[in-house]
């Protein structure tokens, strides 16, 4: 099949296919903007050390996250993390209208296309949508760079609009994201056989998922806890420090992956409990759906749970900084000074909270797409139930049970994992012993070196130690916000239920 024919077939389809392409392009544009922002932060040049700037700060920026070289890596990493819910949204958008697309691919097989050509067609469809989105993201980035270049009265910039990443890095993002999307499509289709009679899977899952995700979480948290003290002491040889870094990175990633994939086991177990103890039609319908496809919840909640884990970690970090601020205030009061810690770190955590909020909203958008896709994909089954006398309210409540019941334990698990990782990462708050000189005379006598020593006394503050409080209020707010996002997306998805339960849907092809 010629490339031009492949491209023409990839762009063909119904209105649902057009919506899927546009949503995929939007997700690619958002991911590209996050990647461009991270590259811009990393491209900020560090000035050479001078007599007036020994710390090598970039004083042209008003934001300390951009001004201090040591903070740019963390800022770029936070921007890259925002790509996770965006890419998850793209994955959910790619599933929109899947039954109609499967029938179209089966028709192509009936017309003589090979399985490899059908797979390349699906890859090209996703890649073209991703390329369209990254090009739009690049255009928005360049236009926004010019519009937001507004120095303040001191000549400082709030954003690094005076820096442009290397052209090769920009091109790598524009081309790399669609390429990754296409390869991910091929990976998802590796167990799918497209035949002239339809689309089937090579191996259907007969048994429910096992609780192996819990083992992954326990092992990951244990590796994280074991590796961090070694890295803090740095009294061992270099290879051991490298091993500690590997344990920390692998342990944190394993705990996050275990939390996300554990939703499949939670959904299946919830369905089994509902089927055993429920006595009403709505929960029984939800139980059947949860048991037949437990991994649907894992796919839909993946980005949301990842955002909740990072939000819980940020709440733990905030509690650690608040405790350190309290200890420093205690030592300062002993020295006769009423001052607290630098609020910069707390302001930075506020920015992290804002990023987590954005990630939750993006993840909620992906969950909304998943709910709508599930309703539209099963519209003939819903129409058949309605035709046999099942009320629409029963179907609506079954969707609510199906979405909310697995979400509650999954969100609680994500909050627990995030809080435990933060506690293991930052530990207790400690302030070492300090010595402070205090002058008890007036300002004039204390300013004179000849008389200052006569009125100066030394105050020694002992070492203090405190255990940070568990941020229950912030964790409850984060968990409640995530659950509210789930309820809101389900409520919006129910708007599509009436049109999907029309009796005319039984005659749809």
C-alpha cells in the first residue's frame, strides 16, 4: 500500500474519528508545551562568578526558581511530570470510538489489507494527530514567548522569555512525541488480530488479576527506605552511593507503578464483593462490569492516582518544612531574635500544589473521555437493557457504582503511598546546636567595634528534634478533590447515557 493511500485512509472516518484525532492533537499540544517549558528552563545560561555575584545567580529573573541554578533542575523535572497526565489523556482519547474503528479496520482486511498494513494505518492515524498537536504546541510556544516578554520596572522577567532552547531539542520534541505515540499504538495492538470478521485478542484473561501489585508496593517502599539513609550519610564508598540511588529511584517507581496497576485487583475484588452481597440491580450491573474488565479502571485512574501520589508527597514535604520553621523559631527565641525560617521553600511547595491541581484536572479530563467512551462503546447493550424494561436511572447508578467504588480505596492507597514515601524521604526535622552573639546595648554602642564586645553575650542553643505531623487536613483535601473530580466526570458522562440508550441504537451497525 502506497504511503499516500495510507495517509488518506488514516484521515478518513466518521465524526467520532474526527473528535478522536482532535482530542489526541490537543493532548499532544499540551505535552509539547510542558516539554518546551522544561527545555527553556534548562537552557537558561549560568553567569560566571564575579565579585558582585559569587553565587552565579541569573538576576534578570524575579522568580527564585529561575534565578538560582540549583533549583532549575527540579523545576524542569516538575514540568516533565506534568506530561504524565497529559499522555494518559492522549491514551484515553485514542480509545474513543474504538468499536467503529475496529469495524473499519475489519472492512479493510476484507478488502485485502494485511495485518501489518492495518497496524501501520492505526499507527499513522495516531502519529498524524500527534504531529498536528506538537506543531500547534510549537506555534503556541513561540507566540506566547513574544506576548509574555514583559520586564517589570526593575527590568526583571517573570518567565524565561529571553531564552530559546536549541533548535535540535525543539525538533526532537515535535517529532519524538508523535513517534512515541505511534510506537505505543503498535505496542497496544501487539495482542490484537484484525480479521475480516472483526477484531479479537490473542489471549483473553480468564482469571482476575492477582494481588501482585501489593507486593510491588511493599518492595518498592522498602527499597526506598533502605536506600535513602545511605545516600544521606555519604560515608560509604562511591559504588554504594550509586546503589543507594538505584534503590531510591527503582523503589519510588515500583511503588507508584504498584499503586496504579493495583487498581485492577481493587476493581476485580470490589466486583466480587458487590456480586456476593448486593441485592439491587444497579450494583449488580456494576459488579459484572468490574469483573469482566477490571483493567479499565486501572487505565482510567492511572494519571489521577499518579497526581494524588505526588500531591501527598508535597503535603508531607510541606509538613516537614513547617516543623523545621517551628524549630528555628524556638532557637531564635532563645537567642532573643523574633524571626522564622525563609518562606521560600513553603512558596515553592505552593507551586507544586498548583502543578498537582493542574495534573488532577487533566487527569479528570482523561477520566471523562474514558467514561464517555465506555458509554458510547456499550450503547447497544444499554439500549437492549432499556428495551427490556431496565430504567435509565438504574443504568446511571450502575455507572456511578462502577466508577466511585474502586476509586475510593485506590485514592486512599495513593495517599498512603505518597505520604509514606515523603516520610521516608525527608525523615524527622532536626536543628543542630547553634551559637548566637547578642548585643544588649543601644544601636550606637553595638555598631561601634570598640564598645560592642563589652555588651555582647553568647547564647548557645541546644540541638532540637521533632517529628513532623501527618498532614491529615491536606491529605483529606487532596483525596476529597480527587473523588470530587471522579464524581464530576461521571456526572458529565451520564449526559451521554440518554442518547446511547435510545431504542434506535439496536439497529446501529
